[in-house]
C-alpha cells in the first residue's frame, strides 16, 4: 500500500485489497465500515470493468471499434496501459484513522505480551497450586479411605449389635410366650380348682343332706321298731290271756 500527495492510496494487488478489507471489518467504527464497503464496491466494479476491457483487447480489433487504450492519471502526462491494475484511493482522514488503529493495535499487542508474561507467572503459580491440589486430593483420598474403613467397622459393629438385639428380642418373645402360656395354664388351673371346690362343696352339702336324712330315717325306724315291740308285747299279753281263758274253758 502506497500513499500519494493527492490523498490517494494504491494497492499493488487485489489480494492486498482483500486483506485490507478484512482488516477494516475488525474495527467498531460503523461510519468507517460503511465508507469502506461503499468504496470497495466501487473499486470492485472498476476491477470487473478492467477484466472485461482486457477480454475485449485480446480479440481482433476492427476499424470501426474504438477502445480506450491509455488513460491519464492525476496531473501527469504519463500514459499507462489499461491492462495495468486499477488504483484504489482512500482519504487522508481515513488513513489517519487507520494509523491510529494500527497504533492501538500495537498497544494492544504490547498489553497482550504483558498479559502473556503475567499468564506465564500465573501458570507457574498454578502449577504449584496444582501440585498442592494433587497433594490435597491424595490426603483427602487417604482420609476418605480411613473414613470408609471406620464406617465399615462401625457398620459391622452396628450389624453385630443388631443381631444381638434380634436374639434378645427373640428370647424376650419366647419368654413372653412362655409367660403367656404359664398365665393361661394358671388361669385354667384356677378355673379347674374353682370347679373342684364347687363340686366338693356340692358333695359336702349332699353328704350333709344325706346324713341328715339318714338320721331322720333312723329315728323313724327306731320309733317304728319301738312301736312294733310295744304292739308285739301287747299281742303277747293278749295271747297269754287267751291261752288262760282257753285253759279255764277246758277245765
């Protein structure tokens, strides 16, 4: 890229123009972008016109065809071929903006280098921190392993306690069932005892009634025997009197 006195900028090739175009698109100035797009559109149109002119110039020329072969550039009297590549111009104000942008880019590049140095320092610090982190992770892994072992031992002890508790509970249940059976048997025995006592009392009452009745019957029998004896005695006397009377009657 070359800057002339008439505020014009020349590009040696279309590739340099495209590179400049891509570079300009990176700026945040909207007015500059609009101007660049408009100017580049015009230059691209000129470039296409040049390609068509080159194509026409390569064909056989007739006497009735007039093609512009030379052009005057600026205020000079020098002639240049139309086949030479077109000149693209940019105002001085935009060039100054571009220079300022390049200065800013250099400053940003310096800042980037400084930041890279800081990053290198931080990377060294990060490496130390990473080593410390790895050591911490190893210690945490050891602690975790110890905690897991302690947890397993604790769980094993809890399992043993649970088994003992289950065994005690089974014994308590068995004892409770045995006590329940004993209580049921005791209740049954008490009921049977009450039933036997009732039967005994009933038998005793029956015996007393039988004894009382027997005594009454004995008394009745004794009275009847006494009465029978008395009647027998009377009958004997009557018989004796009858015998006496019969004896007297015989005499």
